[in-house]
C-alpha cells in the first residue's frame, strides 16, 4: 500500500452526503464503490448515505432501510405537491424541505415574505397518522421565514390579528399577529419524542438570526430582511421569548423556534441525530476505512455538516477517514484537525466548475480509483 493506511483485508464504509446540484448521497456511494472496485475488484464496501437534516435526509433514511411514505401537502407558495417522509419501527424521519424547501420554487421565483411552512406541519401530522412515536424533524433548505407559524397552523394552532381574523401566510404577516391560540394543537404531539435535527445553531432574530443570515438566500432584499426580522421578533413576543435565543431557533426560517416553543422539541445537531438513526455506529464497527464527503469541503463543513460529524465519530474509534468533494477549500492541517486524513476533489481533475458538476459521476469514479491506489493496493 502506498500510504500504509489500511490492511489488505480492508472494509470500506462509504458515508458521504450529497454533492448538491449534481449527485445524491446514494449516487455518491455508488460512484465511489465503482471506482474502488475498478482497482481492487474484491474490496469489501458498505454504503451508508448520510445527511445532516437538510434536503436529502429522507432519501438517506430510505437507503438505510426505512419505508418511504408519500403524502399530498401544501407547498411554500400554497400549491399542492407530493412530499415524502420515512418510517421504521415507530420512528419517522421528516424533512421540512420536502414540503417547504427552496427546490419547490420555480426557477428565479422567490417569496421571502409570504412563503409558508404549512406543508411541513402536514408532513408531521402524516407521521403522527402513521403511528410514529419518535419523529426526527430535519430542518434546512427552506424557502420560508415564517417562524414555523404555518407548520403550527397545520397542526391546529390559530394565529389571529386584532380583528380576530387569521393572519396571512408567510413571515411578513406575523407583524399583524395579536393572539396566538395553541390550545387546538394535535394532542398526539404530547406523546411523541420530537427531535429538531439541524446543522444551524442561529437564534431566531438579530444580526445572526433567521432573516438576516438566511433571508437573502431566499430572495429577501435588505428591506425584506428588516421586515421579517421585526415580524419574527413580534411573533416571539406573542408566543413567548423563551427559546428565541436558543441554538436552532433560527433554523429553516425560524421553524426551529416554533418547534421548540410549541411542540416540545429538543434540539440536536442534525448529523449526530442522523448517524444514530441510520445505524452508523454498527457500520463503523465493521470498517477499517471510512470515505465521507459532500459537494464543497469548506469552513461551513466544520460547523455541523455531515463529513465533520462522520469524521469525528470515526476518529473516536480510531478508524481512518478520507473525504471526497467537488471543491476543496480547507488546508491539510485543518482537515487533519477535523479527523480527515486526506481529501480528494473533483476540481483537481476538472477545474471548470460547470463541467465538474456536469461530469461529477465519472469524475468521482476516477477520484475513487486514486483513493484505491493510494490506500488499498
């Protein structure tokens, strides 16, 4: 072996997230496996696609053996769409992006002031209907900044203005909120363990809040951000200020706050929750080498993204970790501190970003061949 990293009886665990815009986590695992076996045909490879609570979380659960369930829900613009959640042995994995994600907006169309999380509440209700006793609620990739008001309304809450009329959808309408009535919330929620899974620990409002940090990604102008931040602050003054500054309150346009204050949710880092749910510890116990990754390995990776979580768990068990990515923006010493021995980037083979994304599959197979030569032969 070139690097002397693993034995000849290597057992490789591929636990990578998606390459956003080019490959799903399942496809990443397939391509890495194909490349490794082109060089070492008999190598043992186990695939465990991972996610950190954002888009792709349900797909990762289904790949790990959960049953995919589909339901019609309300999209972020009020349209009807089909969304999925995953279910196994009384545990549901619900991904708010399935109902309220940016991917449901037409290209070039944003609705930062009016997009609603109502469909996310409908997804949670569907999980309750399916008999879930534990719900892992992955939040991220949202098109919304409504503090979870839409979600809570779908679960039975009522948000009224001074005239006693329901406020409109979206975050901006919360500035008209006079009364929040949570007495009609689905009673089954009291008997469910709801875990808020997110890689975001922002508070609800302020310079690091939901509107200021993530609003621009959802089409919010500077004026929109100010409107949304003020509306969310007013919303919190009506529902209650406790939890507004809690880690995760600002996740997915403030849906974290809604889940924490009204649904009794507990917050945990998304990748930590998902590794538990997906059975990562068992898979890790069988591995001598772990390959993780995501589309861009950068400073954000170190703050709760999937590769950092995988690397931390593997390092605790003294299992070597290699990373694959489309783009690498971390120096070797930082990778080492995160527990990643070496990273291989598609950009090293194809520097043009557009071509690299378009050819991500074949390029990733070539990267995996290089890993096999360096670590498995």
